C-alpha cells in the first residue's frame, strides 16, 4: 500500500523540525555503501551521521526544496527528499569545511574526497539536483520513495526541467531507472564502492 503523501516545503512550515528531517536521513542512509566507505566503523558512523546530514538539511531548507511523507498512523516523517534547483546559482553551505570537520572527525579526508569526485562529475546544464532521497528502514518498500519522486517530477516535467542525482546502491539505482533516469557514467571511489551519476530528461 502506498502511504498518503503530503507535500511539505519545510522552509514554509513553522516550527521547522530540522532534527526530524536529519533523523530520517541518518536512519536511512548511515549504512549505505558510501557511508560505510567514509566511516567503516558502524558505531562511529551512526554517531557522526546526524551532524553530517544536518548540514544538507539546513541548506535545503534555505536554498532548496524539501518534500516529506507523514505516516498517517504515528504522525512521524517516514520519508524525505532534498532537492536543489540548479537553474540559478546556489551558494555552498556557510562554514562548510569547518562544519564538515566537526561533524565527521577522522572521516573528514574521505568526505572531502567524495565531494571532489561528485563535483567533478556534476553536470553544468540547468537542472534540479536530488541530493538525498531517504525512507525510514522500517517503512521502506511501501512506495514512499516513488511517491516523493513522482511529486517533484510532475513539476519538472511541466516546466521542461531535467533532474540529476547520484546513486550508490544497486537497489536504489533500479528505482531511479524505473522513474526515467539513465546512468551517465560510473565513479569508482578509491578502495570503495561505485557511484552512478544519473540524469532524467523531462517527460512530456
């Protein structure tokens, strides 16, 4: 059964609960291949994940668009999507390097290496960038990810704007392929997993 979706442009909602957005991101993504490569120790990874994702959640609230699904039973956020409209110039998060060091500690060098690899492959054409799509582990496989994608894709298709993302999980890559994305290349992280840059042309 697909959960009911509620579009929440979080920056327009008061109070803004960055902690809950960050919690969903950390719960869903802290054990994915790239996260394990950045910090192999599971306990440490779960400690640093919230601080890492908080940087991006705050930035998306200010400069991007945040969608969320709300579980109709318990009222908590079950999934979130963080989009950045790269149809105009968006600044980097303030004090990014310092905040990244404080968030990830000894994993800083690998986090910087990841950033550099992704930036080198990021397209220059105008597009919307899906930085993160996350669903709580106990609420996956209910169509939440697809619902979040469909909601924003409808807007992009109407405006004729393409979308871009990077996938580091084969199962997620298959989800994106079903939603019209194509793999553009493959980024091989040193001694780490592959990352697949993916592009979706607008559909009429």
